[in-house]
C-alpha cells in the first residue's frame, strides 16, 4: 500500500467522521428545539392557569357576556382591559408559533385550542371593531385560530365553530374561575 492510498483512506474516513458529526449535531439541535418547545408550552400553560390569569379570564368572560350577549353584568374598563390582556396573551402564543415555530401549531392545539377558539369567536365583534383603528392587532391570533381549526378538522371531521349557546356556557364557566 503506497502513501497515496493511505492518504485517500484516511481522507475518506475523516469525511465520514465529519458527516457523522454533522448528523449528530443536527439531531442534537432538533432534540434541543423540541425540548425548548415543550418547556415553552409548560410555562405558557402554567401562566394560563395561574390565579392572576384566571382572574383575567373571569373578567374577560364577564365583559364578553355583557358586550356580546347583553347579559346583566357591569361593563367596566377593567373587564375590557382583561379581555385585551387575554387576547394579547393568545397573540403572543400565535406570534411564537406562526413566526418562530416554537411551539408548533399542533402542540398549541393540544394545550390551548378550546380557549383560543371560543374566546376568538366570542370576541369576534370586539376584535373587528378594534381592528378598524389598528388593523394589525390580534392578526396572528386570528390566523392561528384558523390554523388550529384546520387541525381540529383533521381529528374531528364533523367540527363546527361554537354556536351562541356553547359560547355563552363557556363564558359563564370561565367567569366562575375567580369565584
């Protein structure tokens, strides 16, 4: 075996080692990204179910019951701010998911679909009126809701958006969170 042959063999081995290292690095980055996505979801879920956020959700639901359905609850600026805060929270999830891919929409669907779907539908008029002055407000949230509904249809072919009675019952339940 001459020197050129030995050099060629070692060069090929080095190339295979470099390829193996690149594949291992790719897999490590992928696993790390999945781990970060799960961590983000768990943190968002913990915040969503925190006592402070349950109060916000309760106040937002009270606002929507009066605003959307005319029920006998007092419309307060605090309740309006609560709704805006809740929609902003969902907008943050939407922006992370749609623009950064973490967490991925399927995972968001697993954790948050019922709330995103129902609050968006219940607040539809409020969102549209707000977007008349600020067209970009909650734009990602609306896009995400539509994407999550497609995912829901993938698993439940008979999916239909919530009707008025379902939305009202949902909001009444949410209103009881801080009681």
